[in-house]
C-alpha cells in the first residue's frame, strides 16, 4: 500500500506540548480563520514564542499549506473548549488555520484554492487517523461564547457534498418559509436538546450568563447550519434543521 502523503511546506512553531500523543488520541479536526488583516502577520503570530498560540496546518490565500506543528504534538489552537464529553480539545484534535481577515477586519468568502487545498488535506487526515466526518468542527462550535470562526461564509454544505462534513437534506424553499416563524418554549427546549445531542455543550466555564450563552449557542449553530441569517433567535427553520441533523447524522 502506498504511503499517505500531502504536500506541505514546513514553517514550524515553538508553541506545542513537548509530550507526544498517539495517533488514536486524534479524534477531531477544528477549523479556524486567522482573523487578522495581513497573512504574514498571522504566520508570524502563530510561530512566535511570545504569542502562545499555534496550529498544525496553515492554509494561505494562494492555497499553499504550511505545517506549523507535527500531528502527534499538541498545538495550542482551541483554548477553553467543549464538545460532547471532551474539553480542552487541543489534546484530541488537529487545528487548521485558514487565511481570512474575519469578522473584525472585513470577513470574506474563502477562495477556491483554499477550499480545494483544505479538502485534499482533510481527506488525507480522515484516512490517516480514521476521523469520523461528524468530528470535523469549527472553533465557534466548541467555544460559542468566545469565537465566530470559521464563520457563516465557510462552505460547510460544499464540504458535506464532498463527504467530509455533514449537513441537512431538507428542501431550501420549504425551509425559507419557516424562517423567522416563532417557536414556543417547548420548541425552544427541543431545539437545544437537539444541539446537545449533536455535540454542543450546555454550559461553559467562562463567566457568561445562561441566557446570553444560549444566544451564542444559537448563533454558532446558525453559522454552521443556517448561514443566511445569524441572529441568535430560534425560529422554526432552525428547529427543523436541528431535528433533521439528529435523524440523519453520520
């Protein structure tokens, strides 16, 4: 059997745990955007000892992939994070940064070159570490009260069509008719129960009031699965999508 490989350029960061993990500990892939004005500044930050942050892979605007931390070392990319029964997801994940100025500096669509490189990289990692596509998640999924990346312009649906993510199979026109239709209290409880079953976590260690955290949680879900409107309000469109995801998740 030929050896698995992906073309990357080494640009190593000093920011990682010195103790190695084994390949079976790698359960998740987490996407980030850089959230900085300048790509070179983002690379400098991720490779600076002073910053205390890093990632395993960095996808440049031209689609080229840099390796900053080898897979079997724990990079510092997730921070305070929760998903399913996991917390502090650095130890169980591979982090991928993608050049994009983010919401603060003129958020824009990711380029075709970036997404094509990302798809090749993800297929390689899925095969190498036997990662389930339901465990490919965004930073805002695992830290909804802190993060917005990779954001509502990230092509989750397209990745699902490439079989490296998951998405609902609902008719878009029918869904659109449910947008902004209010949910009662029972519907809202069902919605959040569905989110917790998907993997979102109902509490956080950060000092955020419960009601405000649930707004952040709804926005994280919308950035991932209802990208046309991210308002933190639970409507019947969101409810139906959440139910469909539970019924059809991989």
